[in-house]
């Protein structure tokens, strides 16, 4: 096949993609002795025993669980999710919930509903790296907005909206944000900032996509209402998931939004319905006393992991500044001036410690070409998957890597 026909056969969203298989990444693929600080895998010791719930699903509910499921999701699970969010300040009915195959599937489905090629999407600088190619695949123009300790800079976003209006451009279609324990920074938006964002979105005709996987993984501090709980103007689509709280392998999440949006999402969801078996297992587990006990274990365990990593970093790498999150899975590091996060991550991999360079979290422009200059002095570490002993060992290896780079 000629080069011309090879390039012309692909859609624009696929033409520029890599042609090599990705490097080993998942825990089962890692070489022995490698310590994974790179991705938000669940700690193996926290994966719940779902055997009894699976047995019940495959016996008592066999006829339901081995069939296709409704595109909107199992009614009992949707009712539980609505109550779960209402206890957190929302006012949702089960009809305002659709079950999806994890939050990323939910974000992709929202894009399918809202985006045309060339539409603008606002993301924080930095932002969740897996969201970048999703928006890019729909031909979106990505607009980066800064953050401070109170979260997304709504004043910067408002200035962008005004400038676009003055130049004859419409406001961005979507504002995407992880408001609770932001990935990768660990920051959380203040209530005032959340209210200001919703008010701006309502005035400008923008929709807010609230990606909310970590909310229940809080170790300290007080909860702030979710964007959806503050959504009097009905501009928020809330993407939730059980991946970070129960187990990522379940692949069950949800979108909470107003009814007319849910009806459209049902029609665009082309998977034959999310797994009926997994929905039943998740519902029975969440509706049992075991769920509350499990959530407390999650908070305690990940809180201990965070404390251990922060203590090890301060002991072995005092030259590196860091943000200590009140919850979530990640620590965001800033290297001293002149030191590259990309070089640090590559050197750490040779020392068999996997970390993510900060540049991975910056789109750098339209679609999703990486801007290596953005986040060049940043590194993200995850403390969720490694054991306490591996956290100690991994940080000690990183200290050796740092010393070698500083000496050079």
C-alpha cells in the first residue's frame, strides 16, 4: 500500500496517532522490582471481596445479569447513585442518571453529544492527561486556564470569553475540571470559585464537565459542595466512577445531568448497555453494610500512603517542593530551576521507578500535540498502588536519580 493511500484511509482523529505498541504500563506487565508511582491503580490490599455479590448476581439475578442491559442503566443502581449524590447536596432523580463504562467513557459520550470540530474546550493548566486525547479526537480547540490555591482561575476564563466575543468567536462549548483533589495537582476548588464558574458558564452559554473520581477519598479538611450540588442553572454534567473508590476493573461509572441531556446520551450510547452483571454486583455491594466499611478503609489506607510518601520526599528530597493534597491519589512535585521533569522521569525509569513527567499534563494548543516546555519542571507521583515499603524504596531510588542529575 502506498504512503498516500495509507494516510488517506484514516480519519483525521487517527491519522497522527503512534504506530508502535505502548510501553508496558499495567501492574501485570511490569518487570520484577519496578515500583509504580505513575498511574492511579488501586492498592491491591483494598480490592474488596465481591464473591458473594457475584454469586448472588449469577444465581438469583441470572436472567437479568446475562442479558443486554438498558442503555440508561439498571434502575436500582441509578436510584442508589441518585440517593448517594443527594446525600452530598444534590437534588437528582434516577432519570437524571445514566450508567457508563467508567468516567472516561462518560466524558467521551458527552463530547459526542456536544462537540463539533473546531469547538473550544477549556482545561486547566495542567489537566488530566487522559482527557486531552479524548477532546482532541473530536477536533476540539483546547484552551488552557491557570490555577491557584483556590482552583481554576475564573477571572482568566472570563477574560478569554470576553476576548473571544470581541473577536466574533463564540464562547467555549465545555469547561472541563476535576474540582476535588485535582489530577495532577491535588488542589480543590473553593466554594466561591465554584459558584463563580457556574455563574460564568450560565451567562456565556458554556457547559461544565465535572470529573469527580476522588471526592470520597478525603483524608482531612472539610467537604465543599460539588459543582453539581451548586448547579442551580443546570449547566453541569457530573462524571462519576466507582474505579477509585471500589475497583477500576469493574468499569462502571455514571453521568448526572438534566433530563434532556440524559435522553440524548441514551440515544448516543452504542454499546448495547453497560455490563448488567457488573451493575448488579456494584449495586448489591453499595447497598450493603460492607460499602460503608470499605469507604473508611479506603480513606485510612490511602491517607497512610500519602503521609508515607510526603514524609519520604521531605526526608530524602528536601530540595523538591510539593503540594500536599487533602485527598486523592497524587503528589505534584516541582523540581529546582533548570531541572527537567522529562529527563527526571526517564532516569527514574532506568532506576525501575515509574513516574509521570509534568509535560504529559499540558496539551500545548489545539487538538493535542504535547508542549514539552509546559510543566517542564514538574513530576507527578501516585501513592495509591505501591505498598508502604515500596514507597520508601521508590523515593530512595528517586533521591539517587536526583543527586546524579544535580551533580551533572
